[in-house]
C-alpha cells in the first residue's frame, strides 16, 4: 500500500477558496466568517488537535477576493505561518474579556459601514464555536452588518472531494480494512469486550492510522442491543454476536465502517439478519451513481431491509457523507433529496431490528465515480464470519 503525501499543495487551497468566492459572488456575500475546525482547515490547511480544548476560539475570514485572513490565538501563529495564509492577526489567549473580538471588529467594521452581507454557518450539522456572549457583543458593535446562512455554500463544496482528498480517504479505509482483518487473531471466547476495543485500537495504530478516536460496538448472546455504549468487562461467550464500528483517521481524514462476527457459533436469526443487511448494502452500492438522490439510496436499502424488519429500522438514516469529519453531509434518508455527484465519498449503513430487541448494523465506504460506486473499504464477507 503506497502512502500518499501528507497535506495539500497550495493550489488545492487556492482552488477551494476561488470556488467559495465564486459562490459568494452569486449570493451577494462579501465575506465568510468561519469558526469551526473543519472549515478553518479546509480553506487554510491549519491542522492541529488543539481544537479539543474549548478555551480558545479560532477565526478564519474569507473575503470576496484574495486569500483567507486568520484571527487566532498567538499560540497557533507558528503553525498557521506554515500554511498558505499570510495575513495572520493574533492575540494573547485566553482573554475572556476580549478573546479576539476587537480584532474581528476591526476587520469587519468596513463591511458594517457599507451594510455588507457576511456569511456564517447557521444550518443543520453546524455550530458556532465561540461564546454566544462574544458573538452578540461583536454584532452589537457592528451596526449595519448583515448576517446570512452560508451553510449551502460550504456544504456544496465539501460534499464533493478532490482527487487528493479521495486518495487520503482510500488510504485510511485500507488501514481500517487491514485492522478489521486482524480481529479474529486477537479476539477469543472469555475476552472482556473492553480488551477487544483496546486491542483493536492498538492494531489500527500498528497498521498506520494516526489515531482511532472513534470506536463503538457491542456484543451479546444472539445479538447486540445497542451500538453506542462504552465497552464493559463482560467476557465474550459462545453464541455472542460482536460488532465493531471504527472511525480511524489519517492526515485528518476518516474511515467509518463496521464489521460483525459470531463468537464460536451463529444462530439462524443472526445469519438471516446479516444476509439481509449484506444484500441491502449491495442494493445501495448499485443505486449509488451520479444523478441519483440520497433518498434513492435510502429506498433501495430499505426495500431489502423490509424482508426482515417491517419498520425498516428507526435510526433515521442509512448512511452519510465522509471526509474530514466522521459524519458529513448528506444523509441517506427519506427526507434528503441531495443529488449524488461524482467524487462524493459516502457511507452505506443499513440497519435493522430482529428477534427480541436485537439490532444489527452493516457499513461500507464508497466513492462515487462517473459509472457508479467504487468501494473504499474492503467488502465484508457475504456470510456472517465466525471467530
């Protein structure tokens, strides 16, 4: 497996910025104020785990023309100078009484005086990563500034991946696939589920992941009942169904898929559930092509799931976008009419309920090509594997 280069050339960020500015011009937006990690990284290349601390806000402003402007705590100045961004304005943080607000106000004052429209992420799957108090104080001092929702602009750009992004996603999906292939070697009857999780994380790092920040799953006799609880010290027993779902990352990009196994032996109900989900995923793969909608993918998978689960599950969606975040736009759901486009990277994640409150989830990662879906994760076995 060839390891792709880390980071991106300046041309990648210039192209992203130009594409955003073209959409801004069409919408009459004079600038974008970005406050969240994926968006700041998308336009600047600023990549750090320091975002995990809630203490400091970070800002990137994208004007109608020219390069982005960074307004960030001084602690990040050296790293930001290694990106293509040249206009970097800093303050000594944390400073609760003025955490970059004066610098932001100075930057935005001319826009307010002209009554310009500034875009901010306000829609679904977004948040404002700065104190609401500071945001209200900022706007109070910028009378005349108009704020509009720029979510459609950012969503439209980020949903379609560049060739370099797809290369990174393919790489981490290969690492995830290799890690899953090793699970039977370190998993056995009598092993606490928490130890399985720990061993999986270690194996993921050994295979080349930068981190395995997301790992959920479950195990129980004849099937698991939820997939979001922390692992316990309960020992694996013969007849358990084990599921692991990982979001491993490499150079800031994620894989997100799961695998199921039976421990020692598999009951007929679980075999049947696995078969239905495997075929539902096949239906999703077949439906995933340019011009289809997320609703089409949802309905294709649901039509198979209903063979066993009349309700078709109640998780709300059967997959989503994938990239710099574990889950991104869009959603494979009955309400999502987003058109599938070439170079989108998506998960297919059918799930169902069966037996006495048991559930099963199956997931693969794909990239959309001109002629249909291409698997990024190594396809799961067509029959429920037994450890």
